[in-house]
């Protein structure tokens, strides 16, 4: 007579392996999504003021002539906003690049000086145009809010190592 073989159940073979809590594919996808969202945030928040700043660079000689020729007492506000706006845009750009690459290309002190000059330029621009319209507040407050958001993300990433 032939012996019957009894199947041996190995429970270890039947267990499904537990998936890792965070797979590298998900992390990679999230980094790509966050990069796209941050890029959209840069364009939405900084494009209008960057355009206004470029137009003010073209008009800068005229603004200086108006001030020199005895213009209104507030005629110096536009050149000051133009002068402060350039470093502000540079600081926001450096912060955006630091978020993407993980390395800040300028010193922390310069970053703060650049960001504060941009915030002051935004305040001057909003006060020059007037405080009445919601669209004006959106145009001039969006870069401030976005740069504060980038600063928060950068400081959080720096504290995590």
C-alpha cells in the first residue's frame, strides 16, 4: 500500500507581507506634487507684482524726474518701492530655490533683509494705489503671504534636518 502524504500547512507561507507605512513611490509622487503646487503658488502670487515691478523699472527715470522737478510730496514712494521690490523678489526667488534644492544660496541675514524689503515694497505699493479695492489687497498681499509660507516651509525643513 502506498502511503498517503499529508499536506503540511505552513502558516508563514500564507501570510501576506505588510506593506511599508510609506512607500518610496508615494513619497516621490508627493514631492513632485508639492513642487508643482509651489511653482503654481509662485506664479499666482508673484507674477502680478513682478509685472508691476518691471513696468516701474521702465518708468523709474520718469519717477525720479518728477521728484527732482518738485513733484508731490509722495512722489518718492514709487522709486522707493521699485528699489525695495527688486531685492524682495530676489529673496522670494532664493527661498523658492532653497525649498527645491535644499540649500540656501544666500546668507540668512541677506534673506531676511531681502524679504523685509519686499514686504515694505508691497506695503508702499498698496498704499500708493489705495486701500479700497479687494483686488489691490490680493495683488499686494499675495506675495507677502506666499513668502511667509515659503519661509515657514524652509524653517520646518531646516529643523527636521
